[in-house]
C-alpha cells in the first residue's frame, strides 16, 4: 500500500505561523543554538524551509520532532504554542474575530481551517460539554507528538482570547505518552490531562458557546505577523481523507456510501472521481488508518487492543493482519523498533494525569460549583 501524501501548499494555519515566526527564538531562549540546529538539518540557517514556512505537513512535523530531540526538550511544542504576544484569532481571519458568539467563532474556525492547513483538521462538537479538537490527517506523518503539543497550546490560547480570562478548560487530551517532566503541562493547562489520547481535544463548559467574544480582550487588538497566502479549497482526495480521519477519530461509520452522501453524490460517482485521481476509497481508508496506527504506536503507550478499537476494528487481530499487510511486520514489533520519544521517568508532582482517554468526561472531569 502506498501512502498518499497531502499536497504541498502554502497556508496560514496558526501552528505553521508559530513555527515560521518563533521556532528559532524559542530554541535560543531555551539555551539551544537555533543556528546549530538549522545547520544540523543540512540547509542554510536562514532558510525559511528550515522553520516550516513552505514545507509540507509531514516535513513540518518531523522538523518539530527533530528540534525537540536536539534541544532535549519534550515540552518544546508547548513553548512554541505560547510564543509571541500577537492575536492568534486575528490570524484566523475576520470571520472569526467578528463572530457574534464564541460558538459562531468556533464554527468559522472549523469551516475555514481546511483552506489554511492540509495536514490536519479542526473539529468542533457540542453537548453538555463542548470540545475543540485538532486531528492530524496526513497519512505520511509518522510522529505527531510535538506538533500536537503546539496545536494544543495554540487551541488553548485561541479559546482564552475568544472567551476571556474567566474561561478555563475542563479536560485536555493529548496524543502522546506522558513526558518525563509533567510540570510544564500542569502550568499551562491547569486542568486534568489525558495523555495517550487519539487526538488533541480541549473540553470546556458548553455554556461558553453563547457568550459574546471577550470585550476588551486581545481579539483583533494585537497585530499578527504577516500571514502566508491562503491555499484555497481542498481537492476531492483531500476532502475524502479529511472526512475519513474525522469519522474514525469520532468513532462514526466510514462507509463509502456515507462519505459520498456527505459530498452530495452517490458511491459510484465518488469512486469515479477518485479513479480520476488514480486512487480509490479503499486505498484512502487504508492510508488514513495506517497513518493513525503508526502515530499511536509511536507516540503513545496505548495497548494494541485499544488502538484497534480506536480505529474501528473489531479486535486487535484484525488490526494486526491489516498492519502486517501494510508494514510487513506486526504492530508490536513495529512499535519496538520505531519509537522516537523516550519513555518517561518518575513523574513530578503535577495535574491529574489520566493514563488513557478512553473513559473521558463523565469519569474524569470534576464537578464545579
């Protein structure tokens, strides 16, 4: 099976803007020479490619992984997500900054994010709790722990801008194993943290959705760095890939017929469109699941059985057969030989650490008066 990489396009996603503008400064402030790091990549230290301005999403994610390893800083993504004093909301466009309510702003972020970034999607769900999530969708990404930390910190920042200083999350999920030093995560999120999750997710009280945007806050006040050019609408392959990732991450059915109906067409028409692009629904579905399986095996401590269920398989044996067909080896052997981040040592005192995101809000979020 050949992994279909997402098209390389310029964009204006907050994560990419933070990398482009602040990665060298964050490294230098941490006491690591950014010029030495950039030189270690085999490119000129001043090259914008080295800071993720124009590179594809897999290359950007790998750049962050290598930067974290070079600096020996597992929370580098958090530092990068907090960098700068500009408004992230303003960089998301006028439709967000001028929305009448927080809920309307989040809907605008969700709808336009696919034109800003190709390798990931933003999802927004509501119920008793609201949830803003960030899901890596590019099948070519092998490790997304660091870029997910950037996204989690940036999402927290966006929500704080929209809601104001009284807002706080109830639960944060991160798709990575617990780091050696948990204190930076406690200081930033100030709430229960579920590591070993399937995606970045910020859960908060749904009552905030009807609130107007924070008055007198940072929304639209501090000027963002010059944006990159927007990349336009995704093509059909990208749309199907994004929908597959969204459905799998949410636990929804992902049949070809259902996906086709979401695009206002029948299954045969969808397949004809994909055939024109020299791919198929089955191939894209395999690519998405293979990419998600690799990242969960590499970045988390989730048991293979839980990974299988998260990907929509009946049990671990079905995933094992599929993964062996894709990778030429079983999941446990692949995990043993491909882990990139070191296992944590004894944890420092920290916010409540939740070993798995499977038992989510009802059991994990304390009630508040």
